[in-house]
């Protein structure tokens, strides 16, 4: 909230360092938790360490802790006491600035109510980020594991975009491979023309065909000679169909495109339901031919080695090319002996397209944790290839999702479809809402149930560390208590109820009709309200958390961790619930205290809404 002041002080520090030949390290300001007053702090230890390093061999001895303190004391004298700063101290190598409590509280609240939905947004970074997610294989149906991928990618996209990065959302569905051809084979031979009409029904039907075909093509225990012969016949037919697809057979390609579209229509409808709009779509099938040219380019650059003449494949000996003595990346195949490509080949081709055609500076891949080594290898090869962006490629891995009844398996037909879980969450909350808020209209209840049901699903996925497996329990996810989406949404609703009641207690004015919460509160209490009274511990906790929201946005973006924002949203909701139960707002001791608290409520509501939006969760007005 005091960025202008700290920037001015930072300029003075830079000037002082230049004048005195001090090798100033980058300064990082950290908030000082409230202990009677708020503050911010920066350290000079790295600067002192830089001096000590520069002094080696000169005979000059620099004791880092002592030198850090000397610099801090000199800076303290230099900056004096800027306006809004109550005191400055130099302690153990740190420069601590303490703010006038009333100023800190008012500036925090004013910033939120003035900036509204943009509170916490970062300045443009001048870098373009592409986040690749929401990319299940086609000819299947969208299950709860796919949903974890999609909501992780969407939340991260919202966070990095809000933090100031130009952001491109990209999907890369696996639309070809033996699994896709397996569905095509059983459809063509046994079910052509029998597909259901509904979008989701058709998608789920394709998944059922995959399960049935897999069963037909899997060796059985104690199978007879006739059963074995039939299974081998089916497998030969399937592989012949794949060969024809690869050769560009017009009939097979048309059949493939038609059935692929069924999957994509269902996928896009589900993405729309959960608030995801992709900017660009890549397809594995499209990258197949360009990736073969990539292999030749890597051979020409002596990055890849062609061992096909000896019966091998085209490979990259990554560790050897990097000059590593210990094995880290291993050797990887780019092209099989028969000339067919692999996932890695196509990922390299797609990365080249991202960098050259889309101007991407950072590329984030939201793919399950099993692919960690794959992406380590891909990024290493991109570096060998000469792409500077390789250092800014990141694999956001995530663990598996299971339900209390057990793990999923598409091959065995044990999958939990996202739509089934979402429909059940919405249905359950609808019943709960009828008990808790019987006066809601049917339309309003349906809207709220959709927001809370989908919000519960999203938060359950985002509140767990992305690298960990998780068990999704719909009962726990829909709870109004604990670490859940509805608990956070309910804090927003409670803030809304206080503001609505405040409005109802004031005379109506023409300008108040249809105004936003922030505008309405401005009409009630004016543009400012002083906090020159003794703040309760609940008010202090709220103001401190509100002030940290912009930093949390940057932290989550820098670390590519939506969980940071999920945890922050919970902490803010918890602080607001405590405030709601302990502090009187409308019946405050004086009108000025009431007005200040109303602004605090409005600021809390706005920040809760901003945090929830970054998680892809709607902030309802009622529940």
C-alpha cells in the first residue's frame, strides 16, 4: 500500500550506494506482521556479502553482519521520516519502516474500493505466457481427472494474466494413436450408425466403446484357440486401420474426423460450463508431419544421432551432448526405426511453433506427474537446440484423482465422469438450499446451486498441492465448514448481507438504485472513513490479509501454484467469518466507526470476489 514511499526510499538507497561504491543487491521488501503497527522491511545482508566477496584478496576484511548493520544505519539517517511513516529503525542489518496505523488501514481499504475487480492486478510484465491444458484424448469422455487438469490450467492462466503477463490459453488434445483407432475400429465394425443424439450421451458412448474394444483385444486367461484367433484377427484389423489412417486413406480420415468432432463438441461444452475459453487449439495429428522435419533439423545440427542403419532409431544422447558425467536425462528416442514419431517428437515440434509463431516467452505444460522425466528431456533438448525459452518452460504436474470407492481406469471402465459428479454436487446443494433459504426463487436457487456446486468441485482440486494424489469426496467438498469452496463463498455472502442491510437502513436515493457494492458504500459513508480508533484483533487480521493480496497474486504467478491463491482465499474467508461473529458493524459505538467498518466489509467482499475469480469460482450474493 506504500509502494510510492518504498520506491522513493529505494531510489535514495541506490544513489547512496553508487556514490559510496557499495555493490547494492536487489532489495526485497517483506511485510512486518502487525504488532501495534504495520511495517515493511528489507535486508542489506546480500549487499554486505557482495562487498565481502569483492574485498577478497585486497587485504580488506568485511564482517558481513556488522557491515549490513552499518549500511542499514547509514540508510536510516539518509531517509529521515517520510510522510505516512511513523518511525524508521535499523536492526541487525535490516531497515524497518513502520506506517502510521490509521494511514495504512485507510489506504488499504481505499485502494480496494477504488480499484474494485482490478485490485491486486500487476503491471504489464512484457512477457507472453502460454498455458497448455484441458487436453484429454479424443474418443473418450471427460472424467474427474481431466477436470483437475482443466481447472488447474484455467486458474493458473487467470493468475498469471492478472499478475501482468500476456496469457494464451492452449489445448493440445491427443486425437490420434492406437487408443483412438481402437474406438474407430469397433465403431466401424460393430456400431456404425447407432450413436446416440445427445452431446454428453455420445461422448460417454464412445468411452463405453473403448472399454468394450479393449476387452475384446485383451488376452484372457485360459482362452481357447478360437478366441485367440479372433482376438488376433481383431488386432490385425485395428492396426491395418491405423496404417490406412497414416497413409491418408480418405474414408478412414473422414470417419476419424466425424467421430473426433463428437468428442470435441462435448469437451467444448464442458469447458464452457466451467468458464474456460481456449485461445488456440493444437492437435497431435497436425504435429505428426512437422515433427519429422524437426528430427531432420536436429540431425543436421548434430544434436540427434541416426542409428537406423544399424537397426536402431533416431536418438538424442542428452547427457553426452550436455557434457554430463552422471546420468540425468538419459538417451531419448525421437524417431522409431519404422519412421514413426513419438510424443516427445511432437512436443518439440509444437514448442518450436509456440516460440516462433506465437512469440511465447514462457510455456507451461499442465500434464500429470508421470510425465516429469518426459518434460525434463524435452526442455533439455530445446536448450540444446538453441531456444532461450527452454529455461522458462515449466511442467505443472498433478496427481491422480480418485473417489472414496477407489481409483479409476478407463481401460476397465472404472471412471467417474465429470458431468455426473457436477450434476450430483449441484443437486445436493439445491436440496440444502431449500432448507437453508426457502424464500429463494427457483431461478435464483438454480443459479446459486450451479455456482456453489461447481465452486465446491474447483476448490477441492485447487486447495490440494497439485503434485499430490487426491480423493474427491462430494460430501466434504460441499460442507459450509472447513477448507471448502462453500465456506469461502459463504463469507462473501455474509459480507453482502451486511452491506444490503446497511443500504436498507438508509434513505433511498435515485443514484443508489442498481449501483455496485463499492458505489453504494461510497454513497453511504463517503469516499473515505477514518480508522482513528482502537482496532480489534479481528479488524487487524482482516486489514493485514487484504493488504497482502497483491503480493499473493505475484507469488502464485511466480511459482505457478494456484494452491497459494486457494489457501489465501480460505485464510481471508476465515478472518472475515471471525470478524462477522465478533465485531458489531451496524451497531458500532459511533457513526464514524460504523462507516469505517462498512468500508472494511465492502473491501473484504471485493477481495474475496477477486480471489475466487482467480480460482475460477463464482462469488454469489446469496446462498
